[in-house]
């Protein structure tokens, strides 16, 4: 079985010394550093080019219960901007969790305000937010994974129509400021939804010609479900752990993993054991960390590199 695993890691997880299995895999395998967020790399590997964005929003929206086959789509992720000493930064709790009830009220306010601009804000079945417009603006956006905990000014929209979209974003922020939903959120000790993050703009692409053979996709992320629909691949929800995955016995499966406290014990440790027992012929790990992705290839024979010692995880992204 060939297995490709994607996972977005964070600084807290990489700083945790209790991740011995991933440390061993990184020590033994062949590593390539890619100057791309993970979602952008996935698009590249599916044969898609940026024009100038990768159309993540349309791909996801089509699988998220929205008719995304016409017009231009952007993700409009609920966000919290943090006031730093001399700038605003995107809070790492992204996208903000918003209840269906609160989302309905907020989206109604946004649509009432921006309908004259030709914008329509929507919520998919997954809870993700999108914005649709009939005309394709000439802007280039940044994926939020590249902007987390940084000065957002460096990652705002660029291009011919950037000034209009920056003005629209300012209006969004003013509308959300002291909105009754945010007053209720802050009273409950939750972060205020004081902005949205526009990214992944574009129109729904045609079916890609896959550069590599896949038998199926597995994830709890609507972006991957969208890719499955677009590519004509079987799709299934993520199983609990790697042991459950082995029951699937696919020829070449691509899986997206959530970054959580049991990631090493539920996935990386049994993956290491499966490689040792040659149940996996090749493992491809794509590990996103902000604007970078580390791609690791490991085969069973690589585990015999006794001279390759484990080192702290964060050192691989230094």
C-alpha cells in the first residue's frame, strides 16, 4: 500500500518533545522543503496552477452544499484580529468556531449591507463561510496559514482591484464591531469575530489530469471532499486511527490528519511500525507549518539508516 498523509502542524505541537515516532520518521526519510502552504501544495500535486490564487473556495463550496459552478468564489473565514503593539495579527484560533444560530444572524447582516456590491455571503454544510460574486476581481490573496500570528498588512489582497477589496474588508470590520453577536460572544468569554479572511479565490476548475495515481481520499475537511468530487475519486470520512485505516486496504490512499494531542500515538507510531513490517511500500508525509510544507518520503529500507539520529522537530523548520 502507498500512503500519502497531509497534516497542518502548529508551533505548540512541534515544540512538544513527546512526538518520538514522527521524529524517527523525519530522521530516516528523504526531506524536501516547499515554500508553499499545505493547501497550495495539494493543489499543485493535483495539477492545478494558481491564477493568481488556487481556487480553494470554489472547490470546497461545491462539496459543501453550494452551487459553485458559476461565478467567482472566495473563502470568507470568520477571524479574530489581535491588536499588537504596532500592528494587527491573525489569531491562531482560525477559523473561529461560530454556532449556526450566530452565523445566520451575522451572514444576514453582511448580505444586507453588501448586496448592492454584488456580494453574497454563504455558509456551507461544514460551517465554512464563502462569498460569491458574478464578476472575477483582479486580486491575489494569501492563505491564512501563511498569515497566522503575523502583521496582516503584509498578507492583504494585492492586484488591480485590491483597493476595492481592502475597502470592503474595512466595511466588514466596522459592521462586525459591537455587533450584538459579538457582544454576546465576549460576554460568554469567547473571542469576538471582528473580521473575515478572504482567500482561495477563483472559479470552479475543470476536472484535473492527475499527475499521480490515487485510489481514494479520506479526510474530515471539505476541501478534500471537493477534490474527490472534482477528480472523480471515492471519498470517506477520516477513521479514528491508523489501525482502523489498515482495514480499508486501498492501493494508494491520501489522508488529511488533524493536528491533535494523539497524532503521534494514533498515527505516526503505528505508521512507523507498519513500515518496519513492510505493510506500507511508501509513505509520503506533507507537513504544513504556516507558509511552508515539509515533504517527507519514507520506504521500509530507509529505517535501516542507523546513523540517522532523531532531533527536535522544530529544527526541521528553522
